[in-house]
C-alpha cells in the first residue's frame, strides 16, 4: 500500500569543468565606467511566515459546533469569491525602490550586478520592453553573476531576463550565502541546467523575494531539483507566477529544503517526478491564496511535503495529475500538513491511490493532516481513496467530501486514524465497495453528534465504519 520514496541531499551545485569566466564578465567592469549604482546597506533576509505544526489530532467533539462554515455553505467557496472581488480592486501593489538605470544590454546588467556586489548592494532599474538575452555562463553555472549582497532588480512592462536558445546550459541566477535578491516585475525564463534551480538557485544562507514576477519555462535535467526555483535558504513568492517549469526529479515548480512562503501566487502547469508544483522537504512552507493547478508528477501532482510542516490557506489545488499516488497533494514521513479553506478539486491519481490527498505513513501515528472548512470534490483514483487515502492521522472539520471516485473508498480510504467533525461525505462512487468510506484495519470516528453525515454514496456508504449505515 505504501509508496516507497527516495530522498535527495540537495545539491549546492558547484559544477566542475566548465566554469571559466566569460568574456562578458571580463568586459563588465570596464563597460560600467561612470555608472553610478545605488548602494544599499545589508538587509535582513525576508522572514518566511511560520506555518507551525498541524493542529493536534487529539480533538474534542465540541469543535464541530462553531457557528460559521457549515458544510452546506463551505467557507472555501465564500473565500474564493471574496478573493476574486479583492483581486479586481488591484490588491498587492508593491512600491519599487528607485535605483540606477541599466540600459537594455546584457553586458551592462552583468557589470552592474558585479559592481553592486562589490559595493555591498545595489538597486537596479532595468529597461522596459527589453529582453536581456544571456549567452554565456559567467560563473557558478549561471548567466548572471552570483548574488552575494542585497541586490534589487526592478523590471517594468515586458522586462525579461532570458537565456538564449542554442547556447551552453546555465540557470539565470544564483543567490549565495549572505546574498539577498529581490525581483520586482520581472520575467525569468529559458534557464537550463543539470544542477538545481533552472531559473533561480538560492543556496543556504541566501534569500529570494519575488514581487509580481514570473518564473517560467526553465528546465532542470539529470539529477537536479527545482525546475523553476531551488530554495535551500529563505524564499518568499508574492503575487507571482511559477509556471511551465520542468525537472526530472523533485519540484517541477519549486524544490525547497528551507523556509518557503507563497502569497497570492500561481504555481501552475509544472512537471516533476515528485511534487509537480512544490516539493518541500523538512523546514516550513506556507501558501496563502493563489493556486497550485495543472501540475504533473509521478507522485504528488500538485504538492508534496516530506517531514517538516506545511499550511495552505485559501488556496485552489486543482486539476493536478499523478501517474502514481496523490494527484493533488501528498504528506509523508512525519510531515504535518494543515489545509484551511482549501479547494482540492478535480485532481487525479491515474494508476495509484489518493486522487485528492494522500496521507502516507508506514509507521502509523507520525504523519498528520488537518483539513478545515474545505471542499474535496471530483477527485479520482484508479485504486484507493478518490478524495483521501489516509494511513496516518487525518482530521476533517467542517469539510465536504463530494463526488470523488475510486475502485475502493470513493470518498475516503482509511488504514490509519480518521476523525470527522461536522463533515459531509456525500455522492462519492466506488467501483467495488465503500462509496463513502472504506475502512481497512484502521480507526474511524464519525462524531455524528457534531453533524457528520455519510449519505448518498454508491454502491454503499461505508465498509467497516462504526455508526455508518451501509
């Protein structure tokens, strides 16, 4: 039943053998004679918001009697409508610090970053309607100098930093220890590497903040992780898009072993082996609003958490696909995941278990998931658990599990500990048995006194669930 996972030691990516300095770097400082850079003091690394651990699975039945968010009107749907209204009013505007203009010339950008590092920081204003086309690795496997101080790159309308086609492989940017990179209104694209971080690599001790930026169509091949971003330090993604990135390993969009915070951003249409959208190993990840949609992976099509803690609030996790297990999301190996006001919708596990959420725990009792005020709907699995497959400890509060489908356990397949409060499991379908809940050697607490119902499932409501009418 349990899928075997392999873990990777994150690469700091110091490729050997092709790291000679480019002629662009050599020409760089000479090319900026007289270029006045705006130096900045050393800034503190942006703190990623703490997700905290998932709430304890030891709950009281009285938790189900809070007034708002009854299953008939799921809070996820109300939250989504509110987000759309606020979005139309232009939320999330970011004031860009004014800096030194950099003409539309990649050599000038290389030189300006080099000088900014040397002077302890810089704010650089890149040209509008400009593509800075990078043609060579300038060192450390990147097309731009490694960031070793606080550097802010301000873009504008149609400002792009891109690796040219048919040149040697390199990522776009590397952030080293003590480096602090901020990207405002920029598009990062075309990076390709056999290391980690096709678009941006953030090494331990480094920090990255993106505001209203796009990390797209970057590629990691061979043994590297993080098609768009590999975060080993501290990364914050604000009002940005990480989409259409690819890796053959973990984290098609983002691979992270450090602190990661994502706010009102979209991680869509990325591809990886595990964690098509996000792969988080250890540490803490928080996702607020936005979407994780249309991603693909062997396991964990949208989101994959291994150890550590994760919290998603008001996020749409939709139309992700796993060829194996966990179409929407996976939490494994003593991870603690909290979903609040989340829509887990239309995800698929094509040949495995858990169309929506896979709580995987070979040692029962160490992996936790808490789902509150959420909607788990129209997910499908070839084998077990159309909505949820749980072998850890999973608690549902004020949540709807509707219209999911699997061979067994159309709504939920359970081999662990499952507790439901004020939750509806309705209109799910099993091809074999357990349309609503299939309990296989686990423990299920329906807590019907709080308003939990399991009804209108086919071909039956439950298998081996105390207090549930078949």
